C-alpha cells in the first residue's frame, strides 16, 4: 500500500518541530525504521539535530537540497521526516510523492508563510499532496490570544530567507500583524 503524507505548518513557535518529534517518537517506540532530514541552512542550534524552541531534539541527516534524500535511503524505512521544508527546493514535491507512492509515510514540517505574508511555494505544493495538513497556532506575542498565525520580523532587513529565533521574529495574530505593519 502507499504511505501517508502529513504536512505540519504554522508560524514560528507554533509547535511544528515539537509535533514532528512526537510523531518520530511514535515510530521509534514501535521499533519502525525511519530517517530524519533537515536542511543544512538551518544551523541555528546544531547541524545534525532538529531542535524545538522548548529544547527537545532528535538527530537528523543534514541535506543541501531535496535531491540528496532518495540516495540516503536504505529502502526499508517505514517513515521519513523532514523539518524546515521552507528552506528546501520545489522538486522536494516529486521526491515526497515518490516516497509515499513507494509505501513510506512522510511527515514534513515548515512555515506556510514568510514574515511578509507570502506563501513559501514548496510548502504550498506539499500541502496540496497531503493526506493531512496540521495547522498549528502560536500564542500572539502582542495580545496573548492563541490565534498566532504569522511570524513578524522585529529587526530591519529584507531577506525572506533569514535564519533566526527570538532575536529576529515574534509570532502574532492577523489583527496584531496588521496593526504592527500600519505603525511602520
Ligand atoms: P516551531 O517549530 O513551530 O517553531 P517548536 O516546536 O520549536 O515550534 O516550539 C514550540 C515551543 O515554543 C512551545 O512548546 C513553547 O514552549 C515555545 N514558545 C515560545 N513562544 C511561544 C509562543 N508565542 N506561542 C507558543 N509557544 C511558544
Ligand atoms: P521555526 O518555524 O522552526 O521556528 O523556524 C523557522 C526558521 O525560518 C527560522 O530559522 C527563521 C526562518 N524564517 C525565514 O527564513 N523567513 C521568514 O519569513 C520567517 C518567518 C522565518
Ligand atoms: Mg521548528
Ligand atoms: Zn494578537
């Protein structure tokens, strides 16, 4: 049978990496063979671990692009996990489709929107193929409501690809996002 594709999206701090780690634990507890990947670009804490903002971590294989994934598989993995998909290239879509067609479950996590409110294309593509899309929310940094759907950049610099954490980004709800952008 073919596998399932689960895509976990949401703003920063919404628990995407934590949720990915919970799914990894389910396969690990069941002694299922898995592989975990992360783009090398995300070197925030460590190059060979995926790390959540609450400091849980799991060992991962760092990759530069999606073409590196299939050659690193042994073939008998039950599931493949990929964090920070927004940093990978659009052909990740074909790689993931091939993996689910060949019977593997695939779990992907990443940002749906940049801090400029633009969708990350690779995430949108994977959401289209997903059996399940899990949309996570964060606590809004401005109003405290559990409605945070977008990341807001608190430092001035334009790059839509810009690795960082609390020193650069907050998570906010749509209302607070609009207010913050009006003020500028
Ligand atoms: P993501 O991968 O989506 O950035 P993580 O799984 O790494 O999320 O981190 C989620 C953790 O971040 C939460 O469990 C919580 O401890 C912490 N956290 C920090 N700021 C917030 C916030 N504004 N809303 C929710 N959780 C937050
Ligand atoms: P996180 O979702 O696990 O918190 O990590 C998101 C990463 O993406 C973090 O390194 C910051 C980066 N980022 C961008 O490069 N561009 C953006 O627009 C946003 C919001 C985050
Ligand atoms: Mg994360
Ligand atoms: Zn708010």
